[in-house]
C-alpha cells in the first residue's frame, strides 16, 4: 500500500492517493500569496484513520514551501492548526 499527497494546481486542491486512487482532498483558493482552505474530505469508509491529518500536514508543508500563508475556512484545517502550533505562523 502506497500513500502520497499530490498537489493538483489545475483542480486547486491537494489529493491524498493510495495505490493510485484518490481517497481524500483538501481544496484551496489562491489569492496572491494567500491560500484559503474551504473544504477537506476523506472518503467515508476511511475516516477515523488519521488520513485527514496526513493530508492537511502535507498541504500546509507544501503551502509553506511555496511562500504562501493560509486562511483556514475548513473546520478541520482550523482545528489542525490549533492543535499544531508549528503551523500558526502560516495564518494570514
């Protein structure tokens, strides 16, 4: 089983893939250097496995590497940042 997070700029989202199948997405809207994350979703039958945290962590790490800041409109992204203060500096 191989899991990766892939940035899909054409769809404005990060995708969590497992064995080539998308099992989660973190949508964003980019305005200048600020990425607003309005929605994150993991397929229903895989929720509760920590996949959301894996997806959001990778998305935020990539956002940081690109020099962007974030607005967490998605409750899960906001909760993740609140529980992981090392990402608080990303908040716009």
